[in-house]
C-alpha cells in the first residue's frame, strides 16, 4: 500500500464496488417492485371475477373458482366464516382465516316469500370499488407449499345482502425466480468487473506515473553527483506530470544560479578579505620587529576596511536569509537631511564610515512624506548613494525626495562621467567595480550598490540608475508610501 499505483487501484475498485452494489440493489428493488405489482394485478383480476359471481347471486357451491395450482381462492363471510375455497387448497396463511373448508352458514333472516320478493323488488349485489387490500402469505395446494400475494375484494350478495371478502392469490415464484436470476448474475459479474477495473487502473496509473519515476531517478542522480547543470526529462504529454518536470527544471536552474552565485560570492569575499588582512599582518610584523616603522594610521585604516567588509557580508547574509525589515514610520525628508548632514565637512567619518563630503550637497525635499521600514537599512542605502556621488562628482551633488504616482522617490545625482547604459544593471552585482584602474581603497569592495538594491527590494521598492540633468549618474530609490495609521 506504499505504492501510489496500489492505492489508486484499490481506491478505484472500492468506488466502483460501492457504486455497483448500490446500483444493483436499486435494480433488484425496482425489478421486485414491478413484478410484485404485476402479481398483485393478477390476483386482483381473479378476486374481482369471483366477487362478480357472488354479486350476481351465484350459489357459493357453484362458483367458478380457478382450478389451477397457481390461483388459490378463499371466500370469507363477514364474521370470519369460510364460505368457499378453491379445489385442492390444503393450507393458507396471510388472509383473515386459516380455514380451508367451507363452514355451515347461519340461517337466513325470516321474511316473506323469496320468489315474491325477487319478483316484486329484486335486490342487486355490489362489488366494492375501493382498491383491494394486498397481503403476502403462503398456501399449500395439492401438497405444494409456495409464497403468494393475496388480493382482498369485498362484495355484497344481491338476495341475502350478505357481505363477503374474496381472497385470491397469485404465486410469487416468477418474481422470486427473476430476482434470484438477476442477483446471481450480479454476484458472478461483480468480482469479474472489479478485477477488470483494478487491473486497468493499475496499468493506467503505472503508465501515467512512469515519467515520475524517471524524474525521481534523475533527481537522485543529480543529488549523488552534485551536478546542478543536469535536468530531469520532460514528457511531451502536457499534463500535470509534464508541468511538474518543467517546474523541477526551473527549480534546478534557480538552484544552480544560486549555488554558483554563492560560490562566486565566497571566492570574491575571500579575495577581498585577503588584501587588507595581508596588509595588516605585514604592518604588524614590521611594527613588532621595528616599532619605529609601525604605520598606525595605515593599520587603523585596514582594520576599518575589514570591519566595513565584515558588516557588509553580514548584512548580505541576513538579506539572503530573507530577513524582513521593520515597519517603523519614517519621515522621508528628515531621513535624507540627517544622512546628508553626516558627511558635512569638516566632520570625520560617520557611524557607517562615511567620509567628509568632498563637494557640497544641494538638498530639495518635499515635506510630509513618510515611508515604512528599517531606519538603519534605508539610511545605509542613502549613505551609499551619497558616497558614490561624492566619489564621482566633479563640482556638485544633488539629493532630493518627492512623491510620484503614490510612491516616495529619493534621487541622488552628480555631474561626473555617469554610468554607461550597457553597464547600468551590472553595477548592482556583487563585487563589481567598473573602474578597474582605481585602487581598492578608493573604490571599495563593490558591495554597496548590491546591498542597496537588496534592501530596496526587501522594502517593496526599486533602485535604478540613469542620467542626471548635470550629465552624471542619477540614482533613484522608489519606496511605497507608508499606509495611513488605523
């Protein structure tokens, strides 16, 4: 039962079995009802024929009762006396009396001459028009006992005005034989049909799941080989299995990109860490051997670089792990002004290591705009954009915040050389520096813009670069407006 094929075959077999049993029971009940109705009609016809004879004052001992074994008749007078029975009736059950022999009748009430009464005012018998009563019972005719349906019809004689009940029976043998034949045929055919259903379901499910087994085996091979460039086979059926294979391949492709990116990230991080660590170690070894030659400012600078790089790597790790930012409401204009003020000369490097501004920053801020998120992360993005503009600007840097189409847009531009259009997406990759000739000390590790875009996305925003009116680069951070407080 651990196999999907087995469970599917068993489930289909059980469902078909329940359906067939219910349908078979309904068919048998309907067949039995129809046959009983036909039997009741036969019994009613015989009962009304006998009742009609009694209504015409036919003497009870001269009634034309059916003489065949399948039509027992019993005539019962009001009060329970059996007035007449059909020939050969030996026992009966299911009528108002179990007697099978005529019993003496009560004397007729005194009156005038019967012939004169008949001539002067002849009385007429009457057969009840009400629907007859039907009962089930048994009767023994000529030594053979069988089940019957009895129809009871009331009749009043014409001359004596006596009320009789005529019980006429019709055998149930035909009904029982027909129902039994159909039942036996169902009992024989049901197992065969269930076997066919189970076998077909097994084969169809096996064929349908064959591509799944191919996907499973290929995934096992990929796991064993750790080769994420391999893909599972995609069947051309276009069904759910084909969509599963397509989605699996898309997942493998995304995983391959992620793993490759992680490997490249580790390699780049190791490369970036190697230089300051080696420089710091050299300076410390020289200082240990020759204290007078120790470059303390250089050692501090290398230590700061290591600290910044470690902080950047830690933040990237948190972002990659899906860390969600807070939902603090922040005044956009105030946030921008505070970040610009951190680099205002002649102050030293700020809390995030920002150097003093090389050129003045012109601020244009629209008041009353609020965003929701992490103040530290958003301030880091703005600080990175300002540092980048200071590094490349010739004479001026502009910073602004405005509302545009229901969003808050932070813009930082400069009048430097700008970013070539074909490189505007590449600069957001990790450890990418377009100016390979500049020193690492001036250009950084190439993580700032990658972190800035990741932070923007975590806040439901975007970060893009274009051309500023002054001719340099223009970075725009677009964030959704903070929702109104409830």
